[in-house]
């Protein structure tokens, strides 16, 4: 039994009280004296040359304070890509400048090219309508294949191509992989699309810029998943100011899913305007702007081939992918289709030979970047779909073909052919657990019941592994990362024994305030109520790379654990002095420092008090105070894994697919709060079901966004998802971090889409529609019906 | 949103007068307000119909039930159930609770969205649209996508629904908006069957004559065997091709017959 409020307890989320009673404090809830408002004027065409922007009439409109255009920001730096990727031929990727506001050209519908600052938002908007922009329409580059072969219509003229890079992973494997294919007894080929998604965080992006002319300090309140990263990008790269002159505060943030990792031009623009006007400037995106300008996710077109023996043993895997980066390189956009995608292409299997090729393409669409799972859902989807197709071609049961190829527990640590070393796992255990909790044996009976009701039932599986806990800095440095990916924490014990923990992780819905308090309280043997978690403010936090890539617990949580251990170590020194014992004889347990083998003891509170009121204290050898900071850089990625089963019911008259059940057997390593982990899995699988059945960001051939509102962009609703069966009892604790934790934030979104699509194909095959080998996501009723009725 | 003035008349005559001055009617606002927020409409003055008692309520009159033009969907769902269950069920499937508590039958009928639900009920029931100046048969009222027989400034004061012996509305939802991708309203009267379909056609809600004839002869799903609609005039968009919609018309009508 876990201790109440300690590690392993399903402690209720303390932050929910303020969220559910309307007391959350989001960026838009913050209002500064004298605040003005920004409205960004966005391109209505996908591609156009800016000839002239006449702001004269607009500037004379009521309430207008200033109007800035791309010209006003040319002296500033570009918003950089965080990873430098090299092409197969050794060339560095093409890195066109991403300016604060579009300059020279507009490159996607929604590309901001002017900003009006006025006394009120309505006035700013009214004035923006009077800006006379002379923009020459250019042909839009939308389709990736066409973009690659086009040498005249270029998104960025100065780079001479629409290709950002052509990446091979691992290039040295290529010949051996091709050779294996040349002699393979069986080859399964599948062409598929990983559909483009709009993140749709509940809170739209917002920024409030402030400048203090007395000190020259800037302050930015913004919707960020990583305030320090924002500070670095804005200060060091874009605006060119010392980092110590900028404070970035990300208060309560209503969801991000990746989209709020990145620095966007609006943030620098409000800061610059605040300085020019000497007034705070606020901008809050409307939902329409979110659709147009938040970084989208996924958007891959892939050909995947799997070479096997006649009885389904995997011999080699080869993929060719076109990945859309949109009009500009967003901060993680070059890492997502490469090192977050190619490196996990081995999945949980022992496939000996793998080669991945990815061409990234500029198009006149919004930038595309990491979205929950980032690259790993794309890899998992390709892999689990081709395995499913292969099993059908060879007449092998879906579970059987997976079981046959899964790595076995004795193979860990396992060096994959695509560059990673899996530290630990037991993939058979999760598949066995799934077989049990999903009652796979009872499927036929359930299918018969569905059939009686006129419905086609299908079963889809997915066994997956991902790499998260991002990331070991030296490794990613070799792979092209331009930042380190460690994290930090300060544990500040107050004189009265309660604790503030400053963490570099950022909670935008995850429940960190609860879980981190559990971890610290558990390790110190004190009540969780005595621990407060502070996050989201660069002026309070030592440093931190924020939250994404399922890193908060395994990286930031590990930093916190190290800091707590330093507190304990110092506490032992203080206790040794007070108890007149040798430091080596002091034991710390359940909040008490005691001399081994005696009943002499001091409570944690007494030690803390002594540290701040050092009357009886070894001042000659020890500083007063009880506060420790630790930085933690992981030795490796972590490798959560799992086995998912989805059952669908398909209405053969309409093609409508209902998720009948969804079961997850996950290995997240040690689990800190099972309830929160369940919630993460529910949410992730919900997003995966959304991708599989409903969501699809669509541009027409002119680059106009067809899914610009919730009237056309289909989000999953409660009635689209089932009651989930979630298990995380098959734990193989991570071997290289102090918590043994692997991370669970992205798992659901990674493992679920292929299970859903596999189930739909299964339902169709069992009903005799064996000509349907694939349907692209979203598997909408219209697409299913068309597939069933294709000649 | 652009600035606007809101007028809240207490009776129909004042509302008519205000609208005659060039103002626009505001009923539940579920269509109009989102349009205004996007600055796609700038009505200047809005005349709220919600405070006019004579436009509210569900009552039984001769030849059917009359629903006041400003009656919200939720009220219809609740109060029409005992007179006309199929109509109440339709109202209960419109949007979400917030939409149903604000949106009104008059607004829906006046707007005549090609994917809206009420037009199918009105046409499928042979309803009479009542306005401040006249009564219009549903067959003459719906004139194509967002087009009606209403004159400038004319207000829908009520809709009179003859109550059939049997009826049902089956809607196949567009996955994002949950409006009708295709919705079929089937009503059996003593003198024949009416079938109205929404969501499918480029010309808005329409009656399917062949299905009506077949079902009037035999009100059973099998009467529809072999009947299909041409895809030529069907809507084709992100959510379904014209062919798919034409197919769904048949499926939805069949299911409505089974549910009636
Ligand atoms: C999220 C959402 C989901 C929805 N789902 C559905 C759905 O599933 N099915 C469906 O059918 N509808 C749906 N709707 C639309 C909803 O039913 C609206 O209520 C309806 O379309 C308009 O009614 P209203 O009272 O809100 O009209 P308003 O928005 O107030 O007005 C609409 C138009 O009609 C005019 N008008 C209003 N009342 C009158 C009148 N009495 N006489 C003359 N003109 C008038 C107005 O001037 C305006 O031009 C949905 C709406 C939303 C926002």
C-alpha cells in the first residue's frame, strides 16, 4: 500500500480545485495598468509577394497607437530551428529565415504581416481592416510531391528548392537493407498518409508584453510549455538582448500538446511594441487564428516495406517518407520527422535491418511541428499497419506475428539497428496482460452478437515502444540538437519545515503540482500538503527545458529527486552535530534523522529550524540554510512500451465506425500516481482515436484552409470514445533514472491510431471485403463506404 | 464583432416596426452571433424576439400544433413530446444543450441552412409557416440553400405542424458540426406519406417523390428496395461525396420508416 499522498497513491489533483472553480490564472486573466491591445493582420492568400503596405489611413483611426509591419523587424534575428539535420549527401538542411512578421512574401494563409496596437482590441481590429496591402498572388505550393519537383514556385526563393533536407537513417545500413529485400521470401508494401492535425489546446495562444524603462527589463506573460526556452529563443536569437533582461512567465496554461513549445512571432512583437510604446501590450488569439497559425502536427506521406520469411519472421524494413514542415521551420520541426521518428522505427521488434528515408518539404501551409507523440506516432502507425497487412498476406494471426518478432526480456539492453539502446522492457508481459484484460478469447462471441445487430466487428492490435524522457544532451548533441535537454530543480526548505520546489517542468494540465509534491513528500517522509510546486517563471526557477516528450517526471522529476537527496545529505550533517554523533551513523527514515541503534532522533522540522536559526550548528564547516539545486541530464532516453487492443463496430450501410472497446496494457516503469497516469492514457488514446476517425486539417489546392473552425474540423467528443480498460501493472522500471520512471504523456496518442485502423480493416476482412487493404486516416464513414464499394 | 444596438421590444408590432426600419431580427443568436463575431455581418441594430410572449410556446390548435417562432429547441423537445413525439425528438438532437436552450425554430426556419433539421420536419409534415403578414405552405416556403419565401423584414411568428399518424426523423451527423450530413423526415398521414431530406442537396431541403409514392402504397422498408436518388445535385464536400450522400438518403429514409 502506498502512503497517503506518497509515491504510488492516487492522490486527487490539488490544482483541479482552482481550475474547476474558475480560479485558474491564465495569461488573459492578467491585466496590467495602461495595457494596450494587439491585432495581427494575417494573409488571406497562401503565397504572395508583398509590394507595399499602406498604413496611413489605419494609423489615423481612433485609438490606434502604432502599426508595425515586417519592415520594422528586419533588423531582428530569425526564429531558429532547434535541430540541425544533414542530408544524405552531407549538406546541412536549408534554413530560411523566419521573421517576426512576414517580410517580402506571405507564405501561408494566416501568416501575420502587420500588427496594430490600439487602446482596445476592437479599435485595433477596425484599424487593421483599413490597412491597404498591395500583395501579388503567387501560385501556392501545397502538395508535397509536386513541391519537391517544382523548381519555379518556391516557398523560399533564396534556397532554390522546396526541399529542406533528404535524410537517411542509418545511411550505412542502406546497402544491407536493400540486399535483404532483394532476396526476401516475402515483401509487404504499404502506402499511407499520416493525417495533418490541428492541436486545438483549449486555451488559445496569448501573450502580454511589458517593458520597464527604469531598468530596461522586459517581461513576457505567455502560453508556454517551457518559459526558459522561450526566453532563450527571444533574447538570444530573435530580439538580441541579454537573457537577464527578459523574464518569461507562463502562468496557468490550458493545454499545449506541443503547440506551445515553440516561439511564435506574436511574442516578440508584443514585447517590441511594449518597449516602443512604453505600455504593456496584450494579444489573445481567437480560435480562428489558432487554426491558422498554431503549429500543426503529423502530415507525413509514407511508403513502408517489410521483408519477411514465409512464416512471418521480420528480416528487414525500409521506409520512404515525405514530411511537411509548412512555410517556415518551427523550433522542433526538423527533429520530429527525423530523430523522433526514424530512431523508433524498430518498434518492440528484433528486425535486424532497417533503413529510413525522410524528405522534408516546404509548402505554403502553416508550420508543422511536434504534436503529442511527435514522430513516434508516425513511425508506430507505419510499422503497425504494415505488420497487420503482412499478417493478412501470410495468413498469420495478428497477435502471433507480433509475438514471434517481439524482443525477449533476455535481450535487454538492446541495441536497435536505428541508433537507440533500449534499457529494459518485457513486451511479452504486456501482450499477455492485454490478452487477458481485453478478453481477446471472447472476441468471436462479441463479433457474433454484433453481427446479430447488423454490425461488422473487428479487432485491431498494436504493440509499440517509444523513446521519450527527452533527452540525453550529449547524444542529441551528436544528432544535431542545438540545445541541451537536461532539467533542474531547487528544493527550498523553509525555517518552519515546509517546502517550495522550483521545477523546470511546466504543467499545462498534467497535474505536476500534485505528483511532484507526492515525490518530494514521500522521499522526505513529510505530508504532501507541506510541499508546494512552483513552475512557469524564469525569475523563480533555476533553469528548465519545460514539458514535452514525456520528460517532466523522468527528467525534471529526477532533478528534483537529486535535490531532495542533497537536502537529506545536508540534514544528516546537521543532525550529526545536534545529536553529537558521527555523520555516518545518522539514518534518515520517515521524516526523522536518528542515530543508528539508538532512540536519539531529530525530526525533519527540527533540522530545518536549526538550519535557519543556527544556534547549535556546525557553522565552521556548514553553511546555514536548507536549500539545494540539482541539474539532471538523463543517461539515455526512456522506453515506455505497451500493447493495445481496439474493437470497432462498423455499420455496413453507412460506413460509420464506433469504438466498441479499447484496452491498454502499458509499461511506464514505476508509476507515481496511478489515477493521473490513467488520465494521461485516456487523453492520449482519445487524441489517437480523434486522429484515426475524425481529425483532418485540410488545405485546398490554393492553400486555403478548409478546416478553419470546429464546424469542419472534427474533434473527438465524449460519445466518440469508449470506457477505456487501462492497466500499468507490467512494470520494468527504467534502469537509469532515480525514480525508475519512463513517462506516460504521449503513449496513448502513439499506440492507439494503428489499433483503430487495424480494427476497421479487420472488420471489413471478416465480412468478406478482402479487397480493402488500407484506408487512410481519418477513417471517416464516407471513406469506409467508398472503400467497401470500390470495384 | 462590430458595434450594434440591441432593441428588446415587448410585442410583435414593435418588433415589426423596428425591423421595417432596417434592423435585423435576433432570435436565439446561434447562427447570427457567430457570424457577427467573425465580422461577416454588421447588422447595426438587432431586434430581439426573445421577450415577445406571443412568439413563445407550444400549443395544440385545430389541424395540428403551433410552435411560436421564438420557442427554443429545448422547449419544443419538452413540450411537443406529448403531441408530436417525432418533432420533439428532432428538436432534442439539434446541437448541444446550450444551442437547444438558445436556438429557436423561427431562426432555424428563417435561416434555412441546407443541413438544418427543422426544415426537414416542416417540409416532411406539410407545415404552415406563419408570419406577421401571411401563412405560407412549407412546399412554397423553402426555396433552396439559405433561401426562403420570406420578404425583407418579414418575421416568422410560428410554425403549424399537422400531426401525422406515424413519423420519425433520422439524422446521420456530419462528424465535426453534428448538423445533418443527411437527415430524413418521414411522416405517414391518412392521405399519404411525406418524405423530406435535409443535408444532402445543393438546393436545400427537398421531398423525395418516388419514396413517398412507394411508401404511400406500402409503409415498409422493403417498399424502398431499388429506389435511388441521383447524385447530380448532391453536396460534395470534405465530409462526403455526392454519391455517398445520395446513398445515405436511401439508408436514412429506410431507417426513419423502421423507427416511425
Ligand atoms: C454548435 C451548434 C450546433 C448546431 N447544431 C444544429 C443541428 O444539429 N441542427 C440544426 O438544425 N441546427 C443546428 N444549429 C443551429 C441552431 O439550431 C440555430 O438555433 C438556428 O440555426 C438558428 O436559430 P436562432 O434562433 O439561433 O437564430 P438567430 O441566429 O438569432 O438568427 C438566424 C437568422 O434568422 C433570422 N431570424 C431569426 N428569427 C427570425 C424570425 N422569427 N423571423 C425571421 N427571421 C428570423 C435572423 O435575422 C438571422 O438572419 C447549431 C448551432 C450551433 C451554434
